[in-house]
C-alpha cells in the first residue's frame, strides 16, 4: 500500500514523498543543465566580471551534476539543499552586476522559496526568504548610496520594497499551502493506518481486481491463503492462481446479481493444504464515468460454521452414541421405504430389537461397557443389511432395522435370523473377557400390517414383547391376534388401576402350620379382586396381564401396606401372626424398592418388621442374582425376612443358592402334590429338604392337598406346610376363629413321634 509522509507540522519533513521529490529534483537539474546554462552564457554572463562570470558559469554546471549524483545515492534531502541553495546563491551573486533592471536576476528567488518549502522544509523556505530580503536590502542600499552603479528606472528602495512584498507573499502562500497539504497528508496518513489495521490485520481476506482481471490489491491474509506474499499476487492474472473457473466465478456471480453477489465456494488453502469453505462477497467497481473497473471481493473462512451446522444437522437426525439414524430420521426413511415398496410391489420388514438382559450387563460391568457393547452391536447390524436398508437406534437398548425389497414373507425369517446370529456372537469388552447378549425381535410387514410408520413401529414393538414373553433370543411376527392381545393387556391394566382406585381389591390369607408341633406359624396374603361385574376374581385372571407394567408395582405396594395394617389389627385382638407377601420381579427390582419398604414400615411403627416376610419366585431371583441379593440384604437390615417361592422350578445352581440370603425355601406344589404316587417327586422334595437343612434354612411345603401328604413330609424332615389340605384362603376376619379351632390331625402327631 502507498505510504504518506509523516505530519510535516510536527516533524518538518517535506510534503512530497521521496519518489516525487526525487523526480522533481532530477527534472530541475536536467532542465538547469540544458536550458539555464545556455541562457546564462548568452545573456547573463555577458556583462559580469570575469571572476563572477566563471563562478556563476561553473556553478550552473556543477550544481545540477552534484544534485544528480546525490539523487543516485538516494540522498534526496541533500540534493534539494545543494540545488536550491546553490541556485539562490548564484541568483544573488549575479544580481549586483546584471545589466538593466537588477530585479531580473532575482525573479527566480520566489520560485526557489516555494520549491524549498515543498521539497525540503518550510523552515528552510523562511530562512531563504529572510536572507533574500536582507541581501536585496544590501544591494538596494549600495545603489542608493552609489556604492554600485544604479541600474534600471525604478529607485533601489522602491524596487527592494516591491521584491520584498513578492517574497513575503510567496513565503506566506508557501506556508499556508504547506499547512493545508500537511493537514491533508496527516489525515491521509491516519486513514491509511486505519485502513492498514482493518485490512492487513483483519481475519477476513480482501482482494481488488482490475478490469483486465489482474490483482490490483490483496491483503496479507488473502495472499497467505494462496501461499504467496501480496507482492507476488499484485499485478498478476487471477486465473494464474485460481484457474479459469475460479477467476470467472465472481464475475458471473456479479452479473447474475446485478452488480453484487454473495455465494459460497469450496477452495483449498494452499498454506495448510486443507479444503475450506469461503463466503465471498463480490461488488462491481466502476469509474466516475460508469466504465467497468473490475471488482472488489471480501472472503471469509466459514469452515467452522459449515462444520458446526453439519454437526448440528447430523445430531438432529442421528444417535449421538452409535451415529445411527434416530427416531426422527427413521420415520422419514420408513415413509420413503413404504412409497418405494408400493412402486416396486415389494414388502418392507420393520424389525424392532430389544436386547435381553442388557440391564444386568450395565449393572455388572458399568455403563461405559454397556455403551461399548451398543456401539459394537450397531456395527454388526449394519454389516448384516444392504446399503439401501436402515439400522436405527431408538434409545437405550432398542434398535429398529428396516429391510426393503422383500418379494415374499418366506425371506423374512432368513433375514431376521442373520440379525439374531450376529447379535449372539460373543463381544469382547476387556482383554480376555467376553460377554454374550441376545435380542428379542418383533417384525411387522408393510403393507400387510399397516402402511403408516407409527402403526408399523407400534405393531413391531408389540411383536417384540411377545418374543420376550415366549422365551427371548427369538423373533415373532405381528398378527391381528397379537394386536388384540395387546389391547386386552392395556384394557386389563386400565381396569386394575381403576379397581385399585375404587377399593375393589381384597386380601385373603392362607394359614401356614408346623405339622410336628401342631401350631400356626403365619399366613400368606393372597390378593383377590372383588370385580363389580364379574365377582371375586383370582390372581391368575389379572396379575399375568400387568406383569412388567408400572401398575404391578403400585399393586404390590398396596398389598404390602394392607398386610402391615392387618398385622397391626390382629395384634390388637391378641393374635401375634406373621404374614408373607408375594412380590413380582419387576416390583422387587424397582430402583427405590428398599426405600418404598422403609417408608411403609415407618407408616406402621407399631408393627414389628420381623412379622413381615417377602416371597419372591425362584425364577425371578435367577434373572439377576447379584441385584436380587443386594436388595434382600438391604431390606433385611430393616428387619424383614425373605422366602424363595416355588423353589425347585428355577434350576438354581448351588452357587446361586448360596448367594441369595433368603431365610426360607418354599417347595413348589408341583412336587408336593404327587409325593404319594411319584417316587421321583418324593426324591426331589427330599433333596430340597436336605439342601435347606445343610444351609440352615427353613423349609415349607406348598400345595398340601390332603392330610395324608403330611406324614411323608414329616418323615423327610419338612415340618411346615400350607395348602388346601390344611385350609383354603379366607378373609382376614376368619383367621382368628380358624386358628382358635384348629388342631393338628392325629396322623401328623403320630408321624412326629
């Protein structure tokens, strides 16, 4: 960028920059040599004394030569002093001896004063003006007193007054013009500094291109982007650096935008070697007469903005953990697949996957390991499908796979089988450690099972729940019966919720006795539903339908609270009786189960916690032995005891049995029922009793159908039992009189001896 001189009012520097001063001084020197020398020799030197003539003649020749020599050495200020002061001295030397009016010889002095002020410094011009006035006064006084011959018609002092006025006016005009232009130069200097700060230090890139498509100006940032210095670009064709297409892009955009344009372009940063997105603002440049004069361009690197926008767009439609499409993008892909299927007359399989036991894996190995497993499974699922299919993650451990282009339903089991096989392969989570997972998959087929994305996903979800209930690690196809069953489940759950709110549920109690001692040791609370339309309903008619539903936990809390209230009521009647309550696996594994239990006990402070026993199914306990054991230990601190119900049906290993701190084993009634006829069932009961005795656990036989079943149980060492052979479940108010009238059968007493 062109630089202006510093503020002359403060520094005393010349107004012209060095280049202009050098040109003017060179021109003056050459002119003086070519013209001044001839004029001096022909007119001026004719009347001078010989000494002065040779002195002036030599000065006219020497001064330009010396000035030119100094200019070649870039000593511009010195050249100005030599030339201007030298000419001034020559003018004064020639003035006293000039023929005719002596004003002719000094007419050059005002010109020298102006040039001195502009080329050298105003201070030097003032000095030259003052010295000239004094020197001319001396010449005029010499004429006045006849020391030298009077020349010309004008009196000497009058001539001096006229010349002095001319010199003073010239000096004043020189000073004023100097001040005016110095102020303008200072403003330009400040403006130039500001522009330099804005352009050269700005993070944006600036470029000016002339009408011949050559760079007129570029800032450092623009040049650095192209791996050049500004001087390497200025004056060169744009196409040389951007190629023909890059050079024409802004011109075409300006023409299309009627003089201005804003557009984006992907260019390579030559300095870093990376591709960058640039936002380019281009504006046509025109002269005052309207002629095209190139264009200006402002370029801004918006790579980060573009990448951020792309990332936000990606996150809006993809899962953050696995980078799979999320629910929003899945719905769009599913709509497209449905349209494509209609056009191609093909089927679309919507596969809804839910991992089996993933919660246990998370609790055992931690959520970071769980995330790693999900990432690996996502990659496996993508490997199992074609590029036109879609694998999406809905959240948690739920995935959806869209498989299109299916010609008949027979292809679906094969495709889904590949998914199950891929998921079932062991997954390495740590060095030398592998875990196995499985998935339950529900499949809905478009258009048979629906043509709306939401309907298809809901149907696939329902089929997945059926696959889980059927044993897991398998798939189930949706059908209309399944939909009807799901509706029935929802209706029953809603009815149970309403019945609980309306107080329609009751607790019946079945006594538990010690056959050897002939005493009642407690009762098991069994829920009944006094339905307003269907009468008294047993648990089998509603409990299986709410398993896994939050309603099951709410109903379980009601049963616990009702049992504690009944224990307190019996205690006021003088009956100290323990009560056992069945708890579903989902209720037991609630995150706040122990807290719920503690709150219920706090609400019944006059009921000893040891009077409450919680029964859990052996099969439920085996789903997550570690978590079940933690819950039992935490709840046992409150004083509550636990029993394993239906023991013998869950295939618990000896290790699992030892890890579960339950105080009581309840032998399943399926083994007790046939001990009189089936030696194998008798042997199973014997093994369970021996196992309980070995670990010092209490054992109770369920399903005692008759008095006759008691003798063999006593013979095996099982003293406690419950069942229809003892008493049917009965309302709470029937328990006290039953206990008062009950006596152990003679057969049992005889077998106890």
